[in-house]
C-alpha cells in the first residue's frame, strides 16, 4: 500500500506559527467582559478575598492568577473555570483532548497514516480552544507520525513551530526538553548522528534542571541515544544507555518501553557475537509487544530473530521468521518493514548460494524502499547484497555499479563498519578482475576503518 502523506499545514489552508494559538481574548480581557456583563464592579468581584487593585492587575494582564483563583473567580461569575481561562468550555476542551488521545493511540500502534489524519482532524478543535499546550501536543504528535512515515522535513517544520511556542513562560523545561528529544529523533532518522546526540544531551540537561519528574523523557532519550552511539561505534556508551533504559522501563512497568529496550539490547549483543543472548533479548522484546497486541513491532522482532537464527545455524527457521515478518508488514501496509524483511531474506539466500533469488529479493527491497530518506542503511544493504549476487553470477560491470551505489548510501551514515563492508565488496570485485593492487588498497582502507589504530 502506497502511503498517502498529508500535505503540510500551509498547503491545507491552515495558518502556521504560534500566533494562531492566541486568537481568543486573553484571560484578563475575558474577566473584564464577564464582570461587566454580570453588572459587577472590581470591588464587588474581589469581595473580601482580594483587593480591587488585584482584580485590576488581572484584567490588565499585569499578573497571572493561580488555578485556585481562576476556579474561585469562575464560581463568582457563574462560568466554567476552563472557559474563563481559555475562552472555551470544559466540553469543548474535552472534545479536542479526546481526538488527540485517539491520534496518540494510533501513533503508538504504528498506524501512521491514520494518526496523521486524526491529528489533522483534531487541529480545528485544538485551535478553537486557544490552549497553547494542546497545540504543542498536536504538533509534537503529528510531527512524530510524519517522521516515522518518512516525511522528516514536515516533522522538523512542525517541531520548529512547537519549539518557538514552548519558549513562552507558561511552559516548563520539561516541555522544552520533550520538543528537543523529538528533534533528536528526526535528526537520527536523517543520519545527522552528532546533531541528534547534542539534542538528546540538551534534553536530558533541561529535564534534570527542571526539578520535575522526567522518567519517561529520560527513558526515551536513553533508548534513542543508544542507537546514536551504536552508529558511532561507541558500543560501551550504547550499552550503558540501554541498561539505563531497561532499569527505568522495569521500574515503570512499561511494556512498550521494555520491548524497545530489549530490542536495542538484542542488537548490541548480536554485534558482540553473543547470538544466544541476543536471541533471548529479542524473544523478551517480542513477548512484550505480543502482550500489547502490537503486530507491527512483533513483525520487526521476527525479522531480528530471523537473522539470529541464521547466525545460529538454523536457516530454515530463519526463513520462516522472515517470511512471517514480511507478511505482517504487508498486511499492515508498512512498506519499510516489508523492505527490511525481504532484504534480510536476500542476504540469507545469498549466503546459502541461491544468488538468483538473492538478486530478485534485493531488487524487490529497493523497489519497496523507493526514495525514502530515512532508510539509507537499508538502501546500502540491499545494494550490497545485489552487488554480491551479481558478482557471483559473473556480471562484474553490474556488480561494480551496485557496490558504488552501496558505498554512496553508506557515506551518508556515521558508520565506518558499513563503509568498510562496501570497500571489502569492491576489493573482492577488483580481485575477481585480477587487479590485486587496487584490491589491496580497498582491503587496507576497510581494515583501518574497523580498527582502533592506523597501520
């Protein structure tokens, strides 16, 4: 199923910028209008609780009343406190919050197209409340839906808008940190790994200085920062972040967060060659997602388990897992996940000698990926498998093109190991052509990249 992305806000005729959240009269203006309509003077409204001067300060916007004061003033004026504060009734706000809650649930379930549509449906109700916190909520949620749907540019624009709004005094450092965390995710998806790490670090610092509970923020940051460290080949730092994420997830009894942390732990264990441990972590992650009936992440874990079963010498079980993963992804309309599964199948068929099927499946994976900018690593992997399959068939010129495209894709990643794999493949091609000198240069370059020292 081809994803139908929602167009940006401006293209839908919806104004952008923080100004759109302040269309309703300010609290002070609203208080004055309601007081006059009730036939009360400032002294009458103040009663014996406040002074006339304090009411005047509120009306002129010189002071911000507490929630208790707003509640008391609402009772005195016979209006809903929510209406006094934001200009809308509690029912109108509840309607906007209900639509946002549904959009959030769809996003959590991985139903990205549906969640984008629901956030768009929520926007008029949200803007109608004049509540800036709901507007930021909507911007953050829809941005993440777009980001994971491959439209990171739109996500960054929305988060940039949210970042401006949360600088207002009514927002806390936790609110600002939440926006920075999401910007970090977007930068990771664009392979700007150093920038992502900087944003994650800034989010953690803001959360700590806020003095407010921030366990959920910290858990999310640790989970995503560990991926960055893994891409930078700082595996010790990646492991530390995964352990911190697991500790927080277990303390919160958060099945979804546990699933994500176990998944990252599995990937790190696989990298270290601890394949049985990696499989154990992957099975634990899969169990968490099965408990949540999260088929999308179950499908991703099946792909992970397929690779591990192959490494453990069980190719038949590996193929079964990967076929199941591919079927789940197609059923859910997740072409990116389907591409990842079919690319993994291509690697298995390449390693088991079925090079023609490997070629077909690598091409299928590339077709599914298309021009998605957030799948550069999978583009490189599929190109590498395709080149290897062509090399085995003696189609050297075609293999050279595929390896070059793999190298170009990996050059956009902050991962030396990926580029080294492309150089080794190009070295094998040079060897096949009898150009031992060029092959030696490529092998040496790969070896230097994979070592902590230079020869």
